[in-house]
């Protein structure tokens, strides 16, 4: 079976879980094509991502002329379907923040994509994230392209469900993937009960390299690490408040922030204001090996997030045998067990975060190592990408079987019945 993946920006530093999923599906025998709306603006630093880059086609790189040619070609050759897709694009953009013009641009992108998937003989189209990739996949389907499915991560998709026409996308999809039980429940909120059976849990996963390496004890160090894009939803500014309080108490620590993003200038200003230059380092983007090494060099991984789906970095930290401090939001409590594999604090509470970080810095490393081992065992049970890819593969095959069965039934019904004399 030929499957095309469609993502807004791929490959990207933060999308290693998509790369692992694609590779696991290929191990299951699927031929997977990589399509992306645009290139990631961030530098590609990981070798595996660089290899993915060479396999990926970018829709917007056909340029304005290419988009218009694709639009006109479909309008001429498939006028009825083009009209249906145009009406749907207008309906989805009407009185929405993205507007009709943006959705008509999605229609042009869908026309280009239709040519690509038709030429390649694609059987299924799968989008990651419920915004523009899924909109393009949905319009491509209306134009006569292959059936589509999509994975929802949150929180952006859930928070903007009405604006994103999420129910319409669910209604038209073959199936929908939720990355956690929490995500599944939120999708239930935004669609009619009759579509609930379409929504399945397939968790993001790690590859075997994480589970095959020996778990090392937590080192005798005062280092903590936070891995993630430097933006509002990750809670870095609150994390700095907690770090400032620890410094005022005279507790020695080093905090490494791995990542980059639009909030970097504000974070650097806060570090200067709190006089934490000697305690905090910002590394910028790092490849996967560097991220793992920073985790291994630390007592724990800290995520003070305000909004999340279920961060892959938490899976990675636990798989490496390092406890995690994070917040009681979204799917995180489905993985991190308080006092077993880490700490969970109320999102937005600097006092609770400070208390948890203080405990991490004061507990014996033997106890931290035991928590890390407990977390690693749970990650191995819940987030092995090979196991999760089998679930996704089963969904693709089930849909293919149902379509073949329906086609056979229709063909049988059309066979004339001979009359006996």
C-alpha cells in the first residue's frame, strides 16, 4: 500500500516523532511518500532529518505559477469536483480568522497535491496536525484524491476547533488518530457522537535505540535540563521564576535550556534581571544525540508547560532513566506518575514548581535513578513506535479492506441476473 504523509513543515527539529512513525510504517511494508506544505525555517541539525529532507517534496515550492496552473488544470478536467471543493473551502473560511482567501490558497495547494498523489498512485493520505495539512488533505479528497486520515496532537487544534472546522474534517476522514486518552476525549467534545468510532488512540513513540541502551544511574550533579521550543506555551518564564527562588535560597544548581524560538530575547532578559547568568545556559537547537546527552548529564528533565499534547521529550527523558518534573495538563499525567517516575505540579504555579525542583536537587541520586527506571518501563510499554505503528497500519489496512469489500459488493449488484426458461 502506498501512503503519503502531509505535514505543514517537515522535516523539523520538533518532528522527530513523525520521522520515527514513517520509518516504522515502512518497516511494516508500506511505501511512504513525504509531502510538506513548506520547509521548516529552523536549521536542520539532525542527520536523520537531513536524510528525510532529501525524500520530501514541498508544495509551495512550485511557486505562484505552479499553484495557478494546478488550480486551472483541475478546474478544467474536474469541473464538478472543483466546484464542490471550492464551496467547501469558502464554507470553512467564512467568518473565520484565516478567511476565505487563505482557504482558497489551500484549495490551490490541494490541486497541486492531487497531481502528485495521482501520479504516484497513492492509496491513502495521512496528515499530522488538524490545521492546514488536514484542510489540504480534505480538499484533495473532495477533488477526487485518495481517502485521508489525520493525527491530532493539541492544544492548538482543540483550542481552535470551531475555527479549524474540526468536526467537518473528522466527518469526512476515514479515521482520526488521537495521541492520548485526553486528546481523544477532547475530540469527542467537538464532533457528533456518530463519529466517535472513527477516533482511535495511537501514541507517539520512540524507536528501539532508546529501549536497547543500558540505563545509567542519575549522576551526582546539580544540573537540570529543559528541552523545547522557546515559546509561551512551554512556560520558560515561570521556570525562571522558580530558578530565581532557588538561587535566593542559596541552592546550587545549573539549568540548561535546549532549544530556540520567538521567546528567546525575553528569556535572556529575565536571566539578566534575575542575575542567573552563572546558573542558566541556552544551547539553541541541538540534534537528537546532543539532546540525549544533556538529559543523561542531568538529575531530571523539567517542563513547566502551560499547554501541551504529550511531549515526546518526556518519553525520551524517562526512556533514558531520568525522572521528569512537569505539569498536570493534557496527556502528561497518562505517562508521568507523581512520586513514581517524577513530579507533576499545577500549571502556572511557580511555588509548586520551585518545591519540586528543590526536591530533585536534594533527593539521593539512588532514589532518582529508581524513579527513572520506573518511567523507562512505562515508556517501553506505552510508547514503542514499532508497536504503535502496527496499530496505525491496522487502521490503514482495515480501511483498504472495507473499500475493496464495498467495491466488490457494488460490482456484484451490477451483474445482470439471467432468467431461466
